[in-house]
């Protein structure tokens, strides 16, 4: 009986934005987890785990911990591993992150995808995030069940905010390039500068 209820608590949320920036600009943001605190307003830190190194781009098996503060003030972390990545020469490109203990009570899989815009405009692309959550061991206490039920709404808010943050960072990096101004985003995109 408990398994039936736990199965019903699985959920997925997703969001996308059409971004006024080329695909490669958005992909540069996605593939650099060490710079996520510069791009994502809720991310307060990133730690690389195991043999994964700060400054390297995503590859299959990259492991890192993201520390996040929700708009409500709650703080949590998720350990993520790249379980699939498309690094081909053309777009669309995507990366799949997997976490066995997302927010300490769930397993999660998130897919981030960068693809050309539907209009075929090379200076515009679509960025999307899908997050699928599966509760783990919810019935050890009722508090976890309540947390899971409330978490779906919070997950949707976080996904929408992350998509907006990437769109903003990509747009700002284009503005920096066209105005010649130096900013944190420009430095994050071009660390050798």
C-alpha cells in the first residue's frame, strides 16, 4: 500500500525560455558549473566532488554539490552527477544530471537543453530545464511526506527562476560583448581575459 502512494508522489516540472543570445553563449553558461553562483541567483556555492575539478567543463561523470537558497530562505544542497551529455559540434545540446539524494529525501534527474530557436534565428535560442523527482523513504516520518507535497511547487519556482537566470546571463554577456564593458559575467565566460 505505501509503495502505491509513494509512486503517486513522483512528479516532473519544466520550463523553457526563448533567449536573445546564440546557442553557444547559453551552452557556455550551462557547461561551467563552477560559475553557477555567478549566473543563478539562488546558488550560493558549488563544490566539485571526487576527481571532478573546478574550472573544467562538464563531461560524463562530473560530480558536484550545489548549495542553494530558495526565495523562501530555505537552504539545501544537492549532489549531482552528469549521467548523459551531448557534446556534438552542432545544436541541440543537452546535459542530464542525476542526484540520488536531492534535498536529502528524493532522487532527482534534471535535463538542461539548448536548441536553436524555432524561427531559425542564429542569434536566438531556446533553453529548457526539466526536473523529475522521485521520493525516497518518505514513510520514515510524516514530515517528509509533507515536505514532498510542498516541494513540487517550490521545484517549479526554482526551475523557472533558473531558466530566467540563464536567459538574463546570456543576454548580459551579449550586451557586455557589444559595449566592451567588463563584468562578472564576462569574466566568468572568459576566465583567461
